[in-house]
C-alpha cells in the first residue's frame, strides 16, 4: 500500500512499506479490520501505532483526518 504524501499518515511519519502491527496497543489482524475502524466517527481521534519498519519495531502517534481530495 502507499502513503498519501498529504495525508495524516505521512504527517505522522508513516512510510510506504511500514507494516502496522498494533492500533492503540491492540493487534491488527488484517488490513480489512483496520479499514473498518476508519469512519467519519474516527476523524479527529489520536491513536498510537505499533509499526514494523525494515525489521525494527517503531511507534508513531497519528491523528485521524479526512483523506485529501485528489
């Protein structure tokens, strides 16, 4: 998947190739389960991400926002 350069992921330091393992400390079993958590009610919420990047585990904080129009 890609990271929109104008989106909240890029603003929070998420990079293309990162694998999201945890969402607010909870395991992310699949992309579909993650996408289901993102709806209009989640906009503005801050979450912590557990990410695997190039074999290392890193943490990132993200504030959910609307997708940039493109």
